[in-house]
């Protein structure tokens, strides 16, 4: 019984040393099998591709965001320019009406008042 326990301890010790040696070889790249090297190269290439795609996504998101902000800013400034133009046009129309039509309206009122008062003077 003691002998079988001792054999199992020796076997467990050998297994742990072998696993430790494999792990050390993989970490320090002392010995790398062909399949392992292919896997490592593939893993590095996939990491690079993923990093590149994330970079492209970030650039596109930033570009789209900036285009959106530029469009919003442009539309608000265009609306401001249009509202300013309409306000100036309305002010011009009101001034024109006050100067020209308002003056005729005053002459018409004075003429109507003279007719009511009995004056025969034509306007």
C-alpha cells in the first residue's frame, strides 16, 4: 500500500514537472512546435486586424458625428440668416408703407374731412 502510494506520488510529481516545463517553454518560446507557431502567428494577425477595424470604426464614428454637428450648425445658421433676411424685408415693407401709403392715407382722410365740413376743395 505504501509502495503504491509512493509510485502515485512520483507519477504526480513527474506530471506536474512536465506540465511546468511545457508552460515555461511556451512562455519563454524556448521550443515552439509548428502548430503552436502557426497558432501564435494567427493570433497576432487577428489582434492586428481587430485593432485596425476598431480604429476604422472610431474614425468613421467621429467623422459621422462631426458631419452631423456640422450639418446641425449649418442648418441653424442658415435658418438664422433666413430669419434675419425676412425680418429685414418686413422692416423695409413697413417703412415703405409708412412713408408712401401712409401719406396718401392721411391726404384721403383730410380730403374726406373737408368734404364733411363743406369745403369743396379737391384733394
